[in-house]
C-alpha cells in the first residue's frame, strides 16, 4: 500500500459506491474491516447521514479470541446504535486466587456475556437494516489526494477486485492492522509481550459475575455466555499451551474436567500490546485495535472501539479529521491509564500473589475500580 497522493483511479460502480454527491461517485466513508468495531463505526456514520461501505472479505460472523464480557458501558453504547445482542446478564467482577476472593457489583446497570459470533451477527443485521453494503473485498493498496482515498482491493483468493473511492477511510482492521503498517504508523511495543487464548466449555454457568482467576504467570477470565456455555480466556506472557496454563488454576480446572466438553475450538491472539505513532494519516483514521492496544486485562475492548469509532465519525462529519486525535485521546485515556497501570502493577510475582488479598482487604477501593470499569458514559 501507499499512503501518498496519487492519480484518481476508476471507481467500482456498485450500489455501495454510487453515493455521495460532489465526490465523483465516491462514498463518504469506507470502513476497512467488518468486525464488531468496524460495523459499529459504519452504523455511527450512517446515523449521521453519511454514505458508507464496509470492506470485509470473510464470510459470516467472525470468531476470535475474546473475553466476551460486555461491560455496562458497551451494552449502553450498542443500545444507542440499535443493537441488543442475546446473552446472559453480568452483575459484576469477582477476583479469585490463593484461596481468597473479592467481588463487586456494577453500579450503572448490567453487563452482558455474549458470544463473539452472536455480537457480530447482531451488528451485521443492524448494518443490513441501515442499508449499509458490506463488500466481500479486502484492502490491497490505497492512495490519497486532496478529495479522497482510492482503495485498491482483492477478493477471496487474492483475485484483483474493483477499486473503491471514498472521501475518508476508517481502518478497523484489527490488532495487526495492515493499514496501520503500510501508513508507517507502527511503533515497536516495549515490555514483555502478552497473549490471549480462549476456549468454550459446555457447562451451565455457576456465576453471574466475570470471574478473574489469578495465577503465577496468567489470568483466566470466565464469562457465562449461554445457559449451557461458559467462555474461558487466558491472558499470559508465557508461551505455554492452553491446558498447561489452566494448571495454574486448580479450582477452575476441576470444574472444567470431564464430563464437561469443549464448546468451541481453541483460538489465540497476540502479541496484545500494539502502538501507533498517531491515529490520523491524511484522510485515513484508525479505530479500535488498529489504533493501538494495551491489553485485554480490563475487558473494555468493545466499549473502547465503539467510542473511538464515534469520535472518528464526528471528526469526519465536521470536515476536520485531525480533530480525531483529540477525540481518540478523550475516548482512550481512561482505558490506557487503568490498563497500563494494572499490567505494570501485576508483573512482579509478589504483586500477582497480593492482588486478590489486597482486593479483599480494600473492598471499597476494589468496588470503586469495578464501578469505573462498568461506568456508562
């Protein structure tokens, strides 16, 4: 890909690209990446009267390693977009480790445990209802000029696809964003790399809280997502296998032993820490994981991505894409501060052993932290 100015190329004449007046047949916004954050950004743009097209080559709901616990803020943000995915209520967070536990309730309403595929399907239905086209194309290259961006595409199998012309591009293409890389916005991440692994288990949930089990080198996040299914996501700096990591949590391991069966294949993601020099390059704006990511430890990824998408769309609607840098910081500062602080504080072995006893001893502090994570904005 190239990010500099280039000559205008022919535009694919489809229902998705035959939109906004005064842009030479271009749409107002092309969203690269049709995951939950990309679809939410497309809905936000459509709600402001902007013409939108989403580029996503993969078929159907897309699964990935994800904790699947929506904080109350995420549930509220989805509701504002007209999206209400099925799931199970989450009433708070429980920390467990070393025979000790501490729990606190959300104060701003319920969260929700939702299968990633269920969330994606609900957003896809909303996008269809909003008459936003999702084209089975991937971004292969792009050029910019003073009127817009031309995205060269390829189809599945890497066959050349039609170019798509847009006044602006929102890159929501994930943790290892190709758009971020080719724009030269990648920054090497510092510190120890962390990874995520997730598997579902076919068993009835035993709690209406997200459980966080703390081990010597990993945390296990247990989220109820259906009456007969729980998701167990493990975050760690270790490269050990999933089953080996679960040995750090004997009480949890006992619950998940036979006859409980696997409810999904094992999925992984990482390294989780990603950095970007900035979030705006001309008419291309990075949202969600593509804009940079700290860690999944606080479980705020969906709420954060939706908030970033809303800020990016607001900047585009105002004709001032550079304003998104401020909007991104406004949406992200709290998550960045909390997550970086918690990751750093729990890196030494002694502090990992102390975190659950400290949460149990300082319950008002733990309750305030949980409230902050679940706050509806």
